[in-house]
């Protein structure tokens, strides 16, 4: 009896001893802050930066009619605050806060490349946030650890200045030499460890920022001076210097280019998404030779940008009579009134979607026009335009198998930027040269990219580059507003980079012939995007923008109306 | 009842003895059936000299010479006073006291007390109302049985989970589910669903599914905080105390056993359809998702057969060849049962055996039950085997040991039901997402659904953009196999006759093996899953609960009672899970990781399938109960906890409670004589704590060793966790005051129980979503206050009593919930949903209000229509619905006559709103019978007004809208089906439900004794036979008891999660 009681007591004591209350505070599933590895964080930021860019560019590119805006008939319904959530969290929660952590960890140990790259990522991210949204939190941002859960926004201009400071600091870091300080990033998807190229990027990004700042009259003179200085430094002006993120081909983990994943589904014939009819039309038959208006020159890039699954609309209807959601040849009255050239679909087999077509989606997966080899890593369109019965659907594995790139900054963007600046300065000849350099470089690099993915055209299918540049040159010479031509050419060259195209459209007002929305009364064009839902709904210091008015970012002084 | 009463006598009663002269012995029996009554108080009148009868009802007491009387008393029985005279043997038979009938209830930590002594509300539900019921989920069987409790469910699929809320919801983002305590020890009742997002699956099985309703002796529901204090912070959402038959220490006299067999049919409650109009849009036939097409008039449409594309695959269907050129095309014909026949009649059969025996030293019993449930669709099955054994025995005179052991194997499978948006599913495959709006001429059940060679889905849209529901039924699955062991063991040691020590060990462990798979060949859901996917996880959970209790019971004098409980408790919880997900099926049909091309340790949502979590809590608690003359009872209690989830300086909290119960009818015996039998007034103040989830106080970095394969190769990443650590997190304190009246009137024919409560939870531990510009997506903070005020009432009336007894009962629950304050500087907190359509906590609003996009209104409340004739959507999101009901009620009628019993229950929910895709889709797609007489070819004008603007664009007035739209313009573009404003999808959730009816017959003794058995009972029962959401589309049959979020926080969302079930059948029980 006593024995049993003793045992019970023993059990009780044992139980008290078991009450260790301190061992379970640390999360066993994650790494403690003390074990943080700056290289792994850098990997993370490199990847997250590409994702930020990808979501930012795809957010705005339906606005400027590269991809089609289909989520609604009006700007407001097609572009919801929720749609911008991903861009926002990707910017702050993935890129910026971890870039800060890299700087904090790398600075004391003199990992200058880490510091510089982190600062460049920060600068680009802030510039892009301002370009898209306008005023965004910066001085009070990333201060969750101090308990500031409602960071106030800073003026866009001050954030621009801050970003330029970051770029300057990055250049200083990259200029440091020595065994430790001069070390490259161990894993560098963008520049394979070249510090010189990161320097060129920093210079180029400042150039891009100054070009926008130049729009503000009070900043114009200073910006011009900086632009001149920057043009004399090493900037991104060769293909090798291109700032691109390079995708892989793995299915799991998901590694392919986002556009590829959309248009090249696991099952054949399931392609989703739409390219804007405007963009398809512009590249295929948008340019008439001024000298002989009966001559329509094809853009030499269309076979690289797009892939048609059918050789004709008749073929699409043969595949499925219900595959067409609209009626070709029966445009709405306001399209007729405004002489809008493209509507619904057009031959040979171009199947996109009109701007602001929010109707239901017909069974058109097997027939829509898909993203091609550049930059998505898909298929080249190697079908004769006379082959009207062509029918070949897309599937995962086709073409470049998704090993595409995010063209964050290509050397030909620099050409166009220079062209625009020169035109604004009144140097029309220099602008013309720069623009045509841009066109030529764009065509060359698109072709080179496709070749690297073994996507080449059969003999005779390659549209003539000379014919094209001649027509463009003619258009430039004839244009009263040179920016309208430069802007349009850039819009075409910037396929896959909605961020720069959106900036350019707002700066230049070109292309001036963007397809209007399918229904009337779309509401004002988003000259800046509405704030994300996760910003507006969770932060006390933010008011959503008024959907009924035009909300411009600070540098958008362009008076041209964009529809 | 009496068996329960006897139990409380395990606690000793004071017997102070002094000089005696002789010894009186005797036996106390029940007048009712002559059985021995242990634990009866035997006291020499006018003294404190007394004793208690033993297990055989025998007693022995020394009394002084010179007579006097012995008083025999026992709760629930009439007190007998017997003059001793010269006798040395006095046998007494005690009869039931209908006057007193103060019941004994389990109030926690193994303590059972008289109902009248309680200062707080409890409800006890006995086995009779739970066992052999059609509901296999014990949680659901509680609905309507007690005030103060609301049960929602994820669907009528076999094995799907439930959500239980007691006295409203006191936490914005923390756990809101009650603590389940089985035989004195807490068990884990979590949902560990591996469909981690509700968009992939809304089945959400909860682990109280493992409890066998047939093995339940009784359930007590402790609602108020003063009742749950000793259970610690885990009890803050209420405690459901389950006493199993095997865990019960009921002393039955001899061998006892029972077998029962039940069989129930399980039917889905599906919408009713119109069969007048065919697939199409705006009155024209076409292959759309919608059914706004042409009349079924027998005329050719000039288009091809919906399966024309598959004509060569299925030559046995010559009609598929029909094209625009053959006979003018396809003639649509209604397939009236295309959806109905997708469902089958399910069944639920339970076999249960119970055996037990006892002697003076203890008892032993064993229960086995087997449940085999087949749901209302194929591949939805639940098989459960419960083995329980338990017993108690006296090891020595003072030491008793009692144990109960339960082993459960629960095997459950279902096709997943991800969130449907009225057009495919929002996430993973969903068997119901595309089913309910099947156009009326699509002959789902008679046309092929899979390619005979590739096994891929075959359906009517050539784009192959919509999966055939039958293909999903066959080729997608979520399975859950749980092996569970839980036990309670306790040692009781009677130190003296007033002090008892108890050590109790609870051990609950289960292993839950889950899979989620999709064969290749489907379409219309997350593209990653389309090439085939297989996810397997194995989770193992362990709860160890040690309690050490000292209970004291002492009667100081005839007038004063005292009892107390001192306790120490240590509980640790541990969960470990390992799992893999593979994508890219190689050979159709084989579900093994080896048959897939890539495997990762996380799921498609990026959720790691491998993790572990540990937490522990220890507490000391006390409870002191003072009773004065059976008329005034005062309780004091408190508990202090230490937790491992918070940093050392914040990890402890003391939370006290008190309650007073006053019985005016005992204090003033003349009060309301002949009318009032007993009146009790009670008031209580209780507190509780919440210590939050583990691992929220220290910063961490994530690691992903296979984040992506980019142009260089595999990327290994590490980055700051998106959860911002808060080292200063403190415990949350909940307070509640409760006031109640209980009365029994007119010879116990009327019983009323009424409670008012006011609960506030302040310094809430909230997982606050953060603006990502803070650098993080969420953090745990202490802030805010939630208030729940409510009324709970139950009324039982027995107008007829005797051979024919008629009982009518009503329960009424009203809870008013308000977010009193939120963290400094935050407007609102998103609880669950999407970032622009979700449940929110907003200051001054009820918890869970739904915000979403909405139509702007004119000052006089009319909907504004824009220039295009569509509703004008406002700039921001706003409150569009409040899912909290105004009140809940249930009505019960029980009639017994001779061996016949009839019981019914009706439930009613008044108010509340729901964002329902079921209701919206049935109407928006034009399939519900409500639309039979609607002509889709006619233009429509949205009800509302247009703005009149002056030259500068200012609104100067409003004029009725006159802009005509097509059917699709109204029913598609301006409803949530076609992306219209969210408030177009909100419905009033008022609903009435015929919850249950049962008719039972017990064969008379004359028959059973011939058969040599104690009793035979046959009953027929029906459950959830009918319901109607009064203000929602009638034929859509949307059941608003469902919640898309399963057991997770949030309410008021219905994403086509599956219909609810109607169950009816028969049960036979033989006791011997």
C-alpha cells in the first residue's frame, strides 16, 4: 500500500521534472537569425526580384495593350486593387526587407558586391513602385520590427531621389577593390559575377530615373546634366550587358517563364490568356510604307513574339465553330466612328482579344495566338502565312521549353531612351540614329535569343529588316512629333516588359492609336495603378484612389490624353 | 440517473464520531427496484454522527443508547427519517424524490455536483439523446440540444468536418473551438486537413469524428468561463465533457450488455431544376456554362451535338455525329435528372456491442462499434472501428484505480471539393464546382466521361476547359486514415474520509495518414495538378496530460458544507508531420510517388508538408465551494498557468472566478407553494486566458533548398519569415459575467433555465495581417477587445405526465458580438478569405462582417446604374454582409406512451447573411426551377437609378434606370458569377430545419422476459429531413449551415462545397 503511494508520488515528481518550459520557444522548423546565410538570402532576393518584375510587368501590360485587358469592360473592373497585391508583397516583403538584411549582414564583413547588388535591387524596386503606384511608403516602410504597422507614403519624387542615392552608393561599393571587397557574388543569375556589369546597370538605372525626372520642369536642367554625364559612363549598350533573369525548364519546382506557363499547358490545346489584338495587328500589318501606302511591312519580330496555333480564322472555326467569342467584321459603332483598325480576330489566324473585352471565355484554348519564343521561351511561328489549314496546338515542352527571360533592361532600351532624350532636346538626327539602332538591336537580339533556344525560321520566312527600318525611318522623318514614332517603336521592342512600356506610353503618349475599349465609358485610363488591396485595407494612412479621376505619378507631366 | 448519482459518493463525507453505546446495521435499497444503494448518508438526527453506505448498500453506525432517529438521505431520493427504537438492524427503501430532483452534473475535473449548487449554466445531454443517431459526427448531434451553441458544417459528405461555437466567438484570429474532454482528459479535436487552402478542399475532417456516439454515457457542456476555469486556457471556448460508458464508473449490479444495429439511408439534398430552357446565352442555343438558351421545342438548332468532337472516339453513340448539316443540327432534349442521378443513396450502418459487469470491488466493461458509411456520391466512404474498454477496481480499501482505453481506426475518403466559383474551381479539383450548373440538355449520366484509351476527361466543351464531374468523381481523392489511441487512467487514494488524492494521466495519440491525389487527364483546375498529382502526409499527434488533484469535502455542521479542490496540471502537445507531393503522373492510375516525375517536400501552395510543433502548459488551480443549508452556495476558483508559447517574462497569468447560487425556495420554504417547486438565482464571474500559438515570439528565416531551377540550376534560398515575431506577446485575458435563473414550477411540469452573459476578451492575441510595406505579412499582437453578450434560455414543459408523457422543449440562443476596439492605428483585421472579399474584424461592427465590392447607392438607398446599364461599383470595398445570426432557436417535442416514444426537433436560425455561390450559381446560370417561367430572350432593365449630371459632371439627381440589357448582361455580368459586385451574391440566411424525428418502441417486459433479454428497442429516425432558407431562391436548396472554411475561423461563405445530407433509417437495440 505505502509502496503504491510512494510510486504515485514518484510519478508526480517525475512529472514536475518533465515540465521544462524553456525548450519550446524556438521554432524547430526554421533557421534562427544567428544562422542567417547572406549568400542564401542573396539567392532569395535575386529570385524574388525577378518575380517582382514579372508580376509588375504583367500587372500593367494589359493597360498598354501588349497582353489583353479582359478582366472587365472598364478600367476599374478589369484592374482591381486585389490584382496588385502580389506586386506589393513581392516588392516589400520579399525584395526590400531582405535586401536590407543583406546590407546589414554584408556591410560589416566587407562583402561589397552583396551590398551593391542589394542596393541596386532596392533602387529598381522603389523606382518601379513609384512608376506604377505613385506615392508609396519608403521612410517609414519596412519598420514592422519597430511596431510601425501603418507606414505613411513618401512623395514619389523623394523616393526617386532616394533610389538615385542608392545607385550612387552601389557604384561606390562596386568601385572598391581588394581581395575581399572585390569578390563577386557566388551565384549571380543576372551577370555571372561581373562587377563591371552591375556598375553598368547602376548607371543605366539612374539614366532611366533621370529620364523620368526630366519630365518635371524644376528638375529638367539637373537631370539633363546627369544624363549627359551618365551617357559618358559604362551603360548597358551591348547584348552581353543585358539585365535579364533567365528561367529554367523544370516543372516542379515551378521554374518556367510565366508566359510560357500560361500558353504552354501540361495538356495540349489548353493555352490560356490573350495577347492584345492591338499588339498583334500592329506587328503583323500595322506599318504602311509612306512612300507606297499599299505596301504593308511586317515587323521582323512577329514570328518570334507570337505563335499562331491556326493558319486562319476559318481553320479556328473548323476546329470548333464555338471557338470565336466575337463576330469579325461587326465592330461596335464607336470602333467604326474612330476608324479602329483591329477588332475581334484577323487572318492569317491571329486570335487575340480586344481591349476591355470582359465577356465570357469561349472554348478557344486550341486556337488562340500564344506568346512565342521571345521572351517566354516558347515556339517560333514558322508557319507560312499562306498555309490556311495549319493547326498545331501548344503544350508544355514545346519550343524553348519555357527557358525564357525577363527582359528587365535590354541594351536596345537604352537606344530608345537615348533617342527619346535626344528628340526632346531637339536633336532629331541623333534621335533618329538612336531609334534605328534600337530597332536593329532589338531585332538582332530577339533573333539571337531564339537561335540560342534552337528556334529558327525556315528560309524565306524571315521578314526583311531593311524594309522595316526603311519604313520606320520614313515615318520618323515625316512625323511632326518625333516622340510618337520613337514611343511606338519602343512599345513594340518592349514586348514582355510592361513596366518600361507603361512608362514610355505615359511619357510620350505614343502609340497614339491604341485600341479603345470594346465598350464605351471605360472610365479614365490608369495613369497610375490603384493601390493594392493589401495596402489600402491594412494600412490606416492610405486612401484608395478615386477611380473616376486620372491619377498621375509625379513625373507624368505629359498632357496627351491616353484612352 | 441514479447510477450517476451514486458516483459522487466516491468523495467521503464527514463522520466525526464520539462515545457510542451500540451499533446499528442495515441495508439501504431503492424502492423502485430493490437494488442496493451505495453512498447514502446515514446520520443520527441532530448530530454530526453519521456514515455512508458501502457498495452493497450496507451501513454500520454506532449510536448512543436512548433512541433517536436515523436520517437517510441521498440526492434525488426522498429523505427518510426512521426512529431507532431498540432495533439493531434497520433496512430502508428510499424512493425517488420528484420534488427535489436536483440533478447531479459533471462540472469538470471529475467533480460532480448538484445542479442546484452551481452558479453557472451547464447542459447535460444523456446517452439516450445521442446514441444510435443518424449523425455519425458527435459534434453535429449537439446542434439545437442546448442553448448557447452553434454548429456549422462543411458539407453532408461522410466524414466532413464541423465547427462548433459556444457563446459566440471571442477571438479574432485565435482558436475558437471548444475543448473536448473525454473521461476527464483533454483530447485533440483539430482538423489537420492537408488541403491547406479552402480553395483546394472544403471537407476539413475534425478529429472529434473519432468519438463513438454509441459509447457515450453523457455529455456536459460547460459554456461559461466560471465553469471552465479549472480547465485552463484551453477551456476558454467552452468545454465539452464526454463521459464514455467505458470511462464511467457507474455501478451496475450485475452483468449487462447490449447490441445494437442501425441502418440509415443518406440522401443528398440537391437543387430542383427547370427543364424548359436549354444551354446557351440570351435565348440562343450554344455550348456555354450557362443555361440561358433556347426553349426545348424539338427544333434543330443548326449546330452540332455537344459531343460532336468525340464522335469518332465513341462510335457507339451515333447521335454524336449530328452536325449543322445533318438534319439541321442537334435537337436539344432535357435530361431532367442529370444532376440528381449523379448522386446515389448513401448508407450508414452501425453495429455496436457493449458488455459490462461489476461487483463490490469495481466494474469492467467493453464496447465495440463498427460504422460503415457510404456517402451520397461514389468514393465517399467512412469506416470507423471503435474499441473501448474500461474499468475501475478497488486495489485496497482506500486506493481505487480507474482506466479507460480507446482505440479507434477511422478511414475516410472523398473526392475533394475545392471552392467553386460558378465556373470551374478556384483551386484544386472540385467534384461539385461544375456539377450543379450542368446545362439542362447535357446528359451527364448517359454520355461518356472518359476517353477509353487515355482515360482523360471527356465533356461537352470542345476547349476541354471544364472537367466532367464524373471524371473527377473517379479520378480525384482525398483520403484520411487515422489510428488513434486515447486513454484516461486515474488513481484515487482516500487519505482520510474528507481528503482524497487523485492522479490522472491522459494520453491521446493518433497517427493520421492522408493522401490527396488527382490522376492525369483532367482539366479546369490548378494547372500544376492537371498532369496528375499525389500528396501523402503522415501526421502524428500526442497530448499528454497529467493532473494531480486533492479534493476535500467536509461538513462542518448541519448547516455548512465545504468542498475544495486543489490541482496541478501539466499538458504537452506535440504534432509532427512528414509528407511529400509529387507531380507529373507517368502511368495513369498508379498512385505511388515512384510513378511521378518530380517530388518535393511542399505542396503546390508552397506549404511545407514536413514540420513539427510542440507546446506545453502547466497550471495550478483551486476551487472552493461553500454551501449553507442547501440554499446558498458560493464558489471561488482560480488557475495560474505557465506556457511555453510566450517568452519567460510574459508566460504566466492568474485568472480567477467566482459564482454564487441562491435557492430562495430552500431559504423560504413557503415561497410559491403549490406553484413553485424550486427557484435558483445564480451569478458568476469567470476569467480565462489565451496563450496563443507556438513560435510567434522569435524571428526566423525560412529555408528552401529547391526554390526553383533557373538558368544556372537549382536555387537554394533563405529569407525572413513573413510572420513578424513579437517577443512582447502577452497572454490574453477573457472575462465573463453571467447571471441566471432556473426554476421548476407546477410539480416540475415546467422547467426554465435562463442565462444572461457578457463576455469580453481584451488584449487579444491577434494574428494581424500587415501591409507588406512593413516588410512582413502578419504578426501576432495583443490588442483589441471583443465583446459577446447573449441570452440563453431553455424551457421544458410537461403538460401530460404519466403513462402518456408529453414534453415540449425550447432552446433559445441570442448572441450579440461586437468588436469593441482594435489595435491602435488599425482600421480592420482580415480574418479569412481573399484580400478584397473576406471576413473582417472592424471596430464597432460584429466580428466576421464580410467586406467586398458593392454597388453604389443613391442617398435614398437605390442601387445606382452606370452609363452602360450595369451596376456602378464603388471605388473601395465595404461591408456587404453580417454572417452572425440574430438568434437561434430549437423546438423539441417528446411523447412517450407505454413502450412508444416519439421525438422531434426543429431548428430555426433568424437572420445573418451569407455570400453564397450555391444560390448565386443556380440562379445566375439559369438552371434552378425558380426560373422556369423566365424567358431569356427578353431584354431586362436592372432595378435602380441613374445619376443625372450637370455640365461640370456633378451629380444633381437620380432618375429610374431604363437601359435595357440582355439576359447575360443581367444574370452574368451583374452577378458574382460573371464578376459583378460582391454584394450581388449576398443572401439572407434565415432558415428553418426539420432536424430530427424519431419513433421508438420498447417491447414490453412480458415479451422480453420470454426472450430472456432485458429490453428490445426498435426506432426509426430521420435527420435533416427538410430545410428552407426562407429568403433565398427556393429551389437552389443552398444549405446555409455550411461554411467554406470548415473548422477554421470565418463564416458566411459558401463556395459550392457540396450539398447537405438527409438521413433516415432504423435502429434495433437489444439489452441483456
